C-alpha cells in the first residue's frame, strides 16, 4: 500500500478513535478523491480492503456508542422531568424540568 494511502487510513482511524466525526468524514472524502484520481491496482486493493473493513468496524462501534449515550441522556432527562418532591407541609410539588433535547453529533 502506498505511503499516502497508509497515512490517510491512519488519519481516518485516529479521527474515529478520538470521536472527531467531521475530521473522519473529511479524510474519507480525501481518500475517495485520491482513489478516484489515481485508481487502485489489484495488489493495493487486496491490502486496502482489510484496512477499510477495520475502519468500517470502528465507525460502526462509534455509532453504536453514540446511540447508547443518547439513549442514556434521554433516560436521564425523562427521570429529571418526572421528579416529584414534597414541601415542608407534605404537599406534593411537581417540578417541571426543562432541558434542551439531545442533539446528534
């Protein structure tokens, strides 16, 4: 595999591991443009396919982790909104907690 391709794959991996989705997308676009411009021969393709499969697995794991985190945030917000307390006279007080909805990264 050429040094350029190897470096770009390494940069994509680092972006995925650090959770920088925007940088990973930019690097993937760069890799795609390079492959389209210069083409990929058969020996390079056989070396590139396992590396891309590994990147795909990392991206899937990152997506799964982000979805789990969003689910946990939703559960916390739901629990916070449903908190009920009592005042010093025994009266039940329901406090509505308003918070921003979780956003996608």
